[in-house]
């Protein structure tokens, strides 16, 4: 991959490989400052939590909402910021809104926060990696992670760091000591797995270029499947889709062919049921890539490519780590197609819209 030497994609690959160290920095500062504990006390009402974002930040909201329900037992859902602006009647109160925006400048996210704070008078929690941003000025509460900010257009370490910090807030709220203890070890464990994952994805992209990329996941891993799909679209301009794993049987499997790579982001809770889909799709002739914590014999048998994370952390803490293979797949497929993953076609780092007023 000579292009790397020429600096093409240099920001993106550096930011992907810096994820474990960035997680450690963010989680340690949250622990040291007690910021999440304080927030949990201030946001004490037991109501529905609604996670809001655009693009990658919406897929982050999907993974955060399902993790929230799992870790706290509270109602939680995810919606794109545009839905609040265009269909406000679908936004039923009472709820605790959480607006997610890497830049803190995205027009839809800032306008949604303004509508929540100024029109509906709801104290809103925002999370961002930008400093001194419009979203920070609008929201009553704001978690800021400058350590996770990025030069690249696509979100990688910002996505995983904001997800882990929101999950930590959920674990504090749900009194999940096991999660909080194990998550402190996640960065170090993932740092030791990264080079193996890197090699697996490099050899996969070297050996194949596919006409179609499908990502499948259940529970909190569905948001990860969505984000992996977006990474391949953004960085390699390839045709990519994502579904809940068992939903793939209900029609979409019609597209399976040797030109299709189907990536399974496997949960532990649903491993047997999800592995049965994997075996079925393998038998239909699709190329399969499995990402899981520990592979069963069925998964080993039916996957052409396999990443085993072997993390001690509980299932709810693994979605962030599970998106890294998809980030690398988008990156190396883009390089192979002669594209620059740092400057995806048609994209800007922040989507700023002319004010609707
Ligand atoms: C995020 C986002 C990215 C997308 C592109 C434009 O905005 O939509 O997901 O890849 O970079 O911006 P935000 O999180 O900064 O609001």
C-alpha cells in the first residue's frame, strides 16, 4: 500500500489506530473529574432518554440508545435531528434529550437543541469533541471530549469515544459495577488486538473488491452495522447496506452472490441465531466476514474472514471495539480504488445549512 507513504489517508489511519489510547484518555478524565457521576445526579428523573444526531452521530445514537436500555433498564430511543425539526409532533414529552455532534456545529443538531431548550424548555445534554461550539452554548449540560477530535472528515475515534463515555454514564446510572470495572481495561486489551485486526482487513481488501457490502448486527451492534456501512460508503464510494441480522432473511438475502461481502457483527446474546444466518448466507455463495468476541465452531466454519476480539469487557461494552474492522475496511477499500479516505467525495467535515428562517 505505497500510497500511505505519500500521506494519502494519513489522518484517518492515524486516528483509527489511536482509538485505544484516546479511549483511555477520555475515560480516565471522566473518572478523575467525576463529571459523569455529577451529571447522573443532575439528570435524575426516570423518563425516556432520546438520543439525537446526524450521519455517524445518528448511528452512534442508535448504539447508545440500545446500550442505555440494557445498562439502565430505562426507556431509550434514537432519532435523527431532522425528525425533530420536520416532525416535532413525533417527539413526545416527557423525555431527556441527548444531542450528539462531533463538531458541535452541524446545523440540524444545533437547531434541534435550540428547539428543545428554547421552545420546549427541556434541559438538554449534549456531547461533542469540539471546543467552544454553538451546541455547547445552547445545551444546559455538555460533555466535551477534545482528546477525541479529528482532522479527518469521517468520524472514527470521535464515534467510539463518545459512545464509550455515554455507555459509562449509563453504567453509573444502572449501578453496573462490572461494566465500569471492565471498561477501564478495554483500551489496553484493544491496543494488543489492533495489529492482528489490521492485518486481517488488509489481506481481505488486498484479495478482494466487492460490488456490494452488507453489514448485519442486532441490539447495540445494529448501530455499529449502520456505522460500518457508512464508513465503507464514505471512504470507498462503494455500494453498502446494513440490516438487523435476522431481518436479512426476509428479502434482502436475494442480493447475495460471490460479489457480495456480508459482514456479521455478532452479539453474544444472539450468537446461535445469528450464526445460523451466517451459515445460510455462506451456503448461498456470499463471501462472509465475522466479527465477534469468541467464535463458536459454526462461526469458524462459515466465515471466510474472522476477527475475534476476545475482550474481557461485558457484551454491552464491546460495540465500540466492533466498529474498528468496518472503519479499516472502508479505509483500505478506498485506497485500493485510488481514493483519498481523508477527503471523501462530495463530503464536508460539517454539514452547515442556510438558516431555514
Ligand atoms: C457528523 C457528520 C459525519 C459525516 C460528515 C458530516 O456531524 O454527519 O457523520 O461523516 O463528516 O458530519 P457531527 O457529528 O459533527 O454533527
